């Protein structure tokens, strides 16, 4: 049996949907079962509830599991949450742990400088020392994070971010789902790290252009200061630690300025990378404000 944790979140649900698309049974761990109706409606999905921080809640989730994909939100408790879960999975006899991590596409980005990316590095070191066979997935920025700019796009026709001429190489979460499915269902991935980006390094003006083309209305990029964006995030209800962390992250991306495209993982698994233009067209109703979207968890 294969277990996917964090299955209610964006990447976890994408992986579960990929299993359902292939007709492959999968177990989905959620902390809040009341939000898992969409997962229960998928064929072959066994939804179980439990808290990764509390091993006593995980016995049924881990029973008979051979492989697990470890995902949790990137909040302040991520380090403790995932290390605690790794211990529980190892004790339960799980034979292969796949860690969902991240790698910024911007050249020169130092993961150790920022809480979330530093926590991923610390968790990886803990996993490597656990003695359980491992694989690490390292996607770049998700294309879906641009959904969070929809209120500004709808209200003012502006994509307001503090990035100047910096390029990003975002990846569609559905691409990540395909890659994760391949890693979890085929042999030979132990001890390997799979980095991945989208197929293009785009300025925010180019991102705005693709959204504009998709929705049939002008959208222009407006470069703002990180302080202004942090205030906007706080006004939108972001928790202060998250707004501050995002501001620091965007300052560093702006300082470094340029992203590198890495499609080696897509090519290895024979997966055609989704362009941002394709993504924007597929989600045109979201960018028009006509369809609800899920925000990144705090």
C-alpha cells in the first residue's frame, strides 16, 4: 500500500488525483476529514485521518504501507511534524520514504537562509540518517501560487509583486503529481533526488501577459516594494510570520534576479512539461475571479 500525507493540500491532492486517474489504489492521510469529500469521491482512494505530530493517531494509516510520500504544510511546525512522522513510519516498517521538498529556481538561492527551505534541508538530513530508503522531490515555485494574486488581477488588472525583472521558472502541480506517481509506483529511485522546474524562465511581465491572453483582459505587471506587498499580505489575512517570511523570500529572489530551467526530471520520466500559457488557459476562470481557488496553507 502507498500512503500520501498532507492529502488535502495542493500537491498532495494532485498526487492522489494522479493515482485515481491511473486506477491505482492509494491511501490518503488527512488531518481534517471534514474537508476530504473530494478525495473520497475519487476511485480507489482510502481516506484516513490522523495527525503527523501524534504517532498514536497514525497506526491505521501506516498499517501495511510499503511506500509513503511525506508532505505537510510549510508552517513553523514543519520540521517537528515531518521528523516525528519519519520516526513513526520507520517504526512501522515502511520500506521507502519519498520526501516532498523544494528547490528555488533562482540561481544562487541559499536554502539555509530561510526558515521553510532550511527546515526542508534539516528534514532531509534527518531522513538520510533514519536508515530507511529515501527519495527527495525538489520542485520549484508552483504555478498555482499565482492564484493568490487573483484579487488584484480582478480589482485592478494588475499583478503586484516585488520582483522587478527577476525571472521565475514555476512548475504546474499536476506535473509534480505525475512525477510523484512514477516515483511511488516504479522501482529504482532509492537514494535519488529529483529537482524540477517549469519549461520557461519568465519575468513577471511575461507571466502577466500570459494571464492577460488567457482571460481576454489586460493584465499588467506592477513592481511593488516588499514592504508594500507584506502589508497587503497582512491585510489579506496572512499570519504575520508567513507574510514576513514571504517578504524576505521575494527580496532574495529580486536580489539574485535570474532562474535556471531544469527539465531533466521531466525528461527522465517522459513527462511533457506544462507551459505557463497552457496553465493560464486551463485556469482562465480562476484568473477571471469566476471560480474559487485554494490558497497556500499557512
